[in-house]
């Protein structure tokens, strides 16, 4: 890149920032003419506008002193050279392709009277095998993403493709997916023809349960409804009833199965406070 200064003053400028072009040989430096008011860089303008203002000021400075500047060369140096990371401070523009800092929460909401649907859309469909969004959670006990649903709406809706996963949760030692609700359903799975909820453990040496249900109330830990409420297959046994620490209780409900501490199996034939238990084995 070269800058021409009259007949005999030609300097080869290499690696020089366009915003701080050195004075040519034989000429004293003069003050730069300030940018027009409507273009003057200030704290509210973006870093790119401030850089462009410096380039225009440098060009006028060279012309006043009898030299000429190759605008194409300046443009090549300014816009095509490797850029320094630019941080957009609070109140400034969000700069694409750069790291942006903020010291306050950024909120995006619809304009009054407008109903854009969706309000924000990230389209990564053209990126094969890539990731559209990455969220890094805070350290230790922080939460990466919080989704709040209103009284009638859905907090999070995920749709899979023909053969993909709608949602995948992975944890090295923690919980892959956790759902909590005060009164409603913590986790719900719905499918047209496949399994609504599936639990799989890939480690052959693990003794953990693929699916576990626990309740502090009087309901069932796991409940199933269908042509058959439960369908079980196992290499050791299809199903196991764990022995209790004592005898069967006095109360019960019809259909209850109970194994006492001695390993005897009882069936509740008549329920109530004074239930009738029949020993099966």
C-alpha cells in the first residue's frame, strides 16, 4: 500500500493503521480537521463509525498538504486487515462477529401494538453438523437457561425432525434432564407412535435404575395406563417385589400384592381398614 505526497515525496507505508497515518517527509504535522458534527465519533457511536471518521479525517489532512491518498488502499487496509476485538458497551449497538460486553440486562420485547411471531428467530438450518446456539451456564450452582411459561402457555416446546431428537440431556455426574412443578406435571412426554419417554443406561456395569419414580405422598411412584398398565421384561426376572420389614398391613386395596419379611406373597382380596389378605406363596 503506497501514499503519494507530491513529486518527490513517496513513502511506502506498511502495517500502519489508517487512523494514525504518519506525516510525509519534509512537512510539519498540522492539526486534523474535525469530522462534521453529524459524523463526529462520540461515546454513543459504534466503534466502526469512529474508525471510519478517522480515515476520512486522515484523507483530508493529506490532500491539504499537497498529497493524494489512494482511497482503495485505505479501504483495503481498514476493512480487510485482521480486526481487533471490539466490545459494545452498554447503550451501544450489538456488533455481529465480535465479542460484546454488557453490565445490564438486555430485554427484547415487541413494539406496542405489534405481535411478531416469533419475536426472535435464529436460523441455523444451512449449517450441516453445526450448533445454532450455545449457552454456557454460570459456575457451580448457576442456571444456563430459564424458561418461564404463563398460566395458559407452554414454557418450552421442542420439535424433532424425522429421525432426530427433540431434546437431549447429558450430565457427567449430575442430572441430564430435570422437571419440577408445584402442582402440575414436572416432565411430560407425548408421541404419535413412538415411546413418549425412554430411559436408557449405556454402562453395562451400572446398577442404577433407567427410570425411577419417587413420591412423598400417597400416590404411586410410577403409574402406567394402557391396554396393559405395565409390560416388563428382565434377564433376572420380569418384576421384583421387595420384601417389607414386617407382616402385611391390616388395611389395603383390592389388587394389592405384598411380600412380608419372611418372603411370603399376599394378595389383597377385599380392601378397607380391615382388609382380607390371601397368602399366595
